[in-house]
């Protein structure tokens, strides 16, 4: 996904449980996605956010 801050960086979020760190992606009844845990960029723009039901919630 692209970073929601607008910096234009592509974010690579691993969904495989064997890989660390990893995230889980959930959709309910085909609704917009929820991602767990939050995404915190330790480099680049430094964004920290949650993706909940398709909406970005800034930390």
C-alpha cells in the first residue's frame, strides 16, 4: 500500500505469520479492511497510523 501521509512511499506489510514483524488483515462481510497492529514507520516520514474499516486513524 502507499503511505497515507502523502509522501508517496510504498509500504510493504508482511501478512505471513512466520515473518516478523507481521500484520493481520481482516474484512467483515466484504467491507473495507482492518489491519492489525498499527503501522509505525521508523524511517522515512515516520508516520504512525491504524487502518480500521478502511479509514486511517493517526496516532
